[in-house]
């Protein structure tokens, strides 16, 4: 797929995530690695207002290639891409049930849904580290070695895959998993 096609797909997924309530305000970010270029959402833009011209292009060292400032979490995307050569899509979102569950410190029931074991299998959990920090980027990179679903305590989730569509499936399944955990804790 050509760059503009990838950018259109990024925008489409951003709008879906925004409508699901997974990217409130201007939060969250997506990227796709295409060859030596990483196409990533820009900083400080509501994801339902994105245009093709707004998507930043960076290299694996974080150098901006098209003059558009990338998301402040670009370092995390780069660390994950450096760690996982098999992935080409990353979604970092802030879905409410996933975040609430990390704040609650409740025990996670990993056997609560069949989909968890089919789609997610394992969750990497990062301790709370300052958003956009190099320390968070490194920790998320390490956790990505073992899982396509990473929870950032008190912050959000990061889901990775070979395609943006598959990363979206993991994102939705992970939030649903935490929602069902939450609902069961009330019963």
C-alpha cells in the first residue's frame, strides 16, 4: 500500500477509536512502519480531525522527514519497532476500563473470556512511568518482546501487530476483556 493509502487507514482507525471513547481529547497515537519510514499521528491533534497532510513521517531514529511533529510517544513506537521486527503497526490508546483496572489494583482473571486466550494470550504490564519518557519507551519495548498487548499502568494500552486492522482487533478485545473483568467484580 502506498503512503497516502496507509495514512487514510490510520485516519479511519483513529476515527473509530475516537468514537469508541478510546482516544479522548487529543490523546492516543497510531503508527505504521512501511519500509524504512514510520507514519505516525501528530502531536496535540484530536484524532477525529486528522487529514492526510497531518500524518508525520519519521525514520527509525526519530528524525522527522516531512516537517510534521510526531506524537510525543514516538520514542515508545520506535523502541517497540526496534524490538519487534515482526510487527508493522502500533496503537496506543486510553480506553477507560483498561485504565480503571490498572488503578483498582484488582486481580485480573485471565480465564474470563475465550477471546483472551485466542487473540491476546498474554499481557505485558509496565509500571507507571512518565508519559512520553524514554524510560517508558524502553520498558514498553521490553514488554513487547512477550506480548502484543501492553498495559501502561495509570495511562493506557499499547497493542501491536502485523497490520493496523489486527492491532485494532487486539485493542478492542483487550478493552472488552477488562470491561468484563470489571462487570464480574460487581456481581
